[in-house]
């Protein structure tokens, strides 16, 4: 996941300003804000990214993650 900042020149040409390969992922960061313009709110965006990661890894995106308890020794 990345975020690319660009402008559109008067000629209509896209000019890349910056490619950020580690964009912020808080509710007020630009990547989630851009996703909201596309129609994905923050919970839907994170759900989408996790499901895509599972699919790439051959996992089961329809099954919940089995995470170890933080209380375990």
C-alpha cells in the first residue's frame, strides 16, 4: 500500500510530487481520507486490506485471525 501525491498541470499532464510507501493509517491520515472519497470508510478500508493480505498469502479471509493472548506467559 502506498500513497502518491500529484498535481495536474495546466496542460493536463499528471506530475508526481511524492510516492509514500509507508502512508499513515490513522483515521485522520491521508490514505484513509482518500479511501473515503472512493467510498470506503476506515473500518471498510482496514477490512479490505486484511482480506487482500490473506488472499495473497493463501489464507482464509473469511475466517477470523487466531491471535495469541497478551496475557499468556
